[in-house]
């Protein structure tokens, strides 16, 4: 895009990024990863209430960001079955507000979604265009959020990810490591397939994508750049395993590091022996080729990231 001397040029300020959920495990990593890209505004939860639409609108208007990065979510999968209104308020209604406000001020939105938008009956890794069909309130609320953002008119990118974990926050890995020190035997589901995703890898990918979109926009509106590259991308750890495989490998690596320490024996069980209020997809594998082809980013293999996370503990 070129401008002659007679054309009015809009000069964009250095990118200000509004980050939600900065105390969560992905938000915590994003706070650090996004810092080199511009001023990151990360309001505390009491200042940015996603359930309060008016508060959310006021915050966006006062910050007037160039980017809104939204890792915040209602993630209590089982509790969502008995709290559907709250799950939808955070995972769908708030996302709609973010999209509407972003469209109004010309901001771009990055939103994180989940493998739970699929029913898990597929036999191959899911691609972005595969039919969705959530089997839980959580999955349905996240899909509603995707659709709200997609129809908001805002330039946006949606990253579907899976089995997120890291060295801080609440996640499967930290729970398993704690229980492995306390119990003799741990029984873990071995018929749900997917890939663990390191929160730090997800944050680094996000920062790289923002930088590439800014380069494409070349100081101008992000709308055109995202018209070419926006939409849904799968961004999960490379490779595949089961929850049992993840737990067993984590405990094995820990045993290597601390040979004398007592560790639980890990036993594989079917999902039927571990009933939960919310149904889980049996197949959570996601094909991330589109992310690699469009943005040159290959997500880290889950075994490699697991070693790095254990090194941080």
C-alpha cells in the first residue's frame, strides 16, 4: 500500500496490547513473551471482570489497544456441567463483547480455544475445517465463543490448543507429580489420545504471529493483514500420547533425575473406569500444518517440552 503526499495518512502508535487472564498459565507466559512487542496492559481480575460486559467494554475503550489477546477462560470442565451460565458468560458472551469493541476501535483479537469443540470420534488428527460437535458444556461454550468472534467483524486469530501445561498454575502434570509422591498407585486413563502443549511454546508462537502480522500491516490498519491470514489455527504440541502415556513419561523422567525418591506406580485404565460429570473426547489430536505453512511455526514435541518443564521445577 502506497500513499502520495496529498493522501491523509493514519499514524498508528506503538502497539498497545490488552492481555486478559495474565495470572493463568498461558497468560503468565504471554505477559513475558509479548513484552518486546509493545506496552502490555494486563489488568488484574478485579479490574477486568469478564462476566460484567459493561466493565469489559469500559476497559477496552480506556486502554484502546491495537491487539487484544484473550487466554482467559472458564476451564473447569466438569464444574461447567452444573454452571453452564457462568461458562457461557466467560467463554462466549465476553468474547462477543471483545469482538464488538475490537471492531469499533480497529483492534485485532487473538483468542484461544480448545480441542473440546470436537466430539472426539474422528480417527485422524483434526484439521481446522473438520465438523465440530462438542460433547460437554465447556466445549460447547468455547465453540460459541469462536463463532461470536468470527461473526463480530473484528480482525482475529483463533488458536485451538490441547492439554495445556507448564511449570506454574493448575494442570495435569503438576497434579500427577504431586500425587506420585503421595500415593503407591496412580490409575490414569489410557484411551484418550492427544498432545500436551507447553504454555510457554504457545505464548512464544503467539508473539511470533503478532510480529508477522505487524510486518504485513507495515504500520497501517491490521484489518487488511488479517483478512489474508486471520481465522482458526490448530496449535497443539507435536506428537501424540494418552493421559497415561503423559503421566508415565513424566514420572519416569523424574525418577531419572531423583533415583532415590519414592514414586507411585502408574497403571493404565479405560475411561469407563474413571467416570466424570463431563464427557471427554477420545481423540483430541490436532493437525497443525496450517500454522506451520502460514506462519512458519512448528509446535514443540511434547516429550521435548516435558523435559524443559521438569527442568524448571
